[in-house]
C-alpha cells in the first residue's frame, strides 16, 4: 500500500478519535439522553474501526 494512502488513513483515524473525545460526555446519562451526540459518537466509532 502506498505510504501516502496509509498516512491519510491514519490522519482520518486520528480525527475520528479527537471527535469522539470532544463529543463523548463524561456522564453516561447525558449520552443516553442526547441522540445527536449518540449519532456523532457512533459514526466516528464506525469510521475508527477499519474494515
């Protein structure tokens, strides 16, 4: 695999982790009550897990 492609994938994964950290609340009940935050976290977790 091309080094540039690998670097782009790693950068994408890094951004997903940052986004998860920014949006995931400390208290689970806050996450449970906010479907928008749930969607953001779930989407970024899905992106984070390589296929």
